[in-house]
C-alpha cells in the first residue's frame, strides 16, 4: 500500500441533503441538515395546498 493512500482519507461532509415530501399533496423539496442531527420535521408552506403541513 502506498503512503499517499493512507494519508489521503476520504473526507465526509458535515451536512447531508435530504428530500422532504408533503404529507398532504406529495410536493417535494430539498433540505440540508447536519449528518449527526435528528430527522427533520418542519412546517413549510405547501404551494399545492392551503395547509402548512410537512
């Protein structure tokens, strides 16, 4: 094994992009959260519905 392979480890990002989906209409959008954080539950305006449910 080469010394460069040992020193050049793959860097992991501190954040991860997740796909969020509306419970009411199925509208999807991307959100970014920390890798070690809990799963996201957020309230956001749903453009296909008149509710604020996500």
